[in-house]
């Protein structure tokens, strides 16, 4: 199954960040979605997303949970690129994901 209702082109499997995960990753709070897997050759992989990245914002809008992620994906569907703010290890990085062919 696709899991998380993810658009296949992005190639991402994401899960909500729960309090246990937040502690494990030293996050200030249990917000955002965590990348569980990135399909090789997908747009997510091309953008540099990795497993255990925590997606905190899409196009400068905070993502609090899976619903917020899904809304952000739908909202940006007409855009050519998506800007993601990602927490990785102890820092944050901005990644751009191409949506167009």
C-alpha cells in the first residue's frame, strides 16, 4: 500500500511525530511529520530528503501533523516547486522539491 495517501511522484512515506519520537530526536515538541522512507529515483530523493528528516514547514506554512502535511501537499499541487523546512540531526535545512515533469 502507498501509506499516508502520498502522491506517488514525491516518493515519500511519512509518519506523525509523536512524543516518544520527539524525545528520541531531541525535538522541542511533537510537531511535524517524519520521513519514514524515500523511494529511490523519486522527487523526494532528488530533493535530498532522507529517512528520519522531520518536515516542519511546507512553503513557509507550519506542518503540525499528517493532516497538515496532506493539506500542504494539496495546496502546493499547482506550484512547480515546494519549499520544505526540514530538521535533520541538530540543524535545519531548506530543500526544494520539484513538482513539474
